[in-house]
């Protein structure tokens, strides 16, 4: 860790960090995650045979909506003027799952890591919801921040 946690005051109480003195900078975050499933379930996605419809398209929209609502879901997140949310949902037969990535951009006083992570999480939950009638044992895993740029701490890139 690089220092004390900023979401706690001197008495240890949780509080929203004051970012009013921070400069507005361009910020970007990239996150990923997986929904693992049986090959037959993945086949429903790739063939368009899922009973609820377009799994990937619906999950993409849900992820975008999730990113935009992050401050409503995570108590100490600042509402941000998000300028871009892009999700990629890629079926992967070798891993028998769907790889999800989310890229979020803003120009602001705080970063968009939580928005990217929320986008991936909501998209993954939507994939699960749309396919749960076919398979309840799907696993959501590997949700993590891959990269972030901007702000005082600069660039972060996850290791392999």
C-alpha cells in the first residue's frame, strides 16, 4: 500500500473524499472478468439459441448502464461525467466462457476504475441471468482492473 486509506477520517469513520482541489485530467480505466459455463451453454450464446434472446447485446447494454450508475451502488464513489463506456463480450470456446472487458473514460477530478469494474460485474451478472435456466452452475470470476491512466498516481497496469 502507498499510504493511509483516504476513505476514512482521522477517527476511522468512512467518508467521501473531497476532490474539489484536484485538477481535472483525462482518465481511463480498463477492467475484465469471465463468465465460465458448460460448452452446451456457451453454444446457446454463439448460436443465438438462448431463450431470453441476445445475451451479449443485452449484457453490453447492462454493463453500460451499470457504469453510469456506479455512484448509486457504491456508497463512497463520486458521480462522474462519463464520456465513454465500451464493453466487449467475447465467447471463448477454449475456456468455455465469455470474456468481458470494459473501458471507461472521463475528464474529471477522480478516476473511473470503479465504473469499469462495475460495468464488467453488471454485464457478467446479466449473462448469468439470461442463461441461468440452462445452467445454474456458471461461475463469474477474474474481475479485476487491468489498466488505469490519469490523475496523480499516473498509470497502473496489472501483471499477467
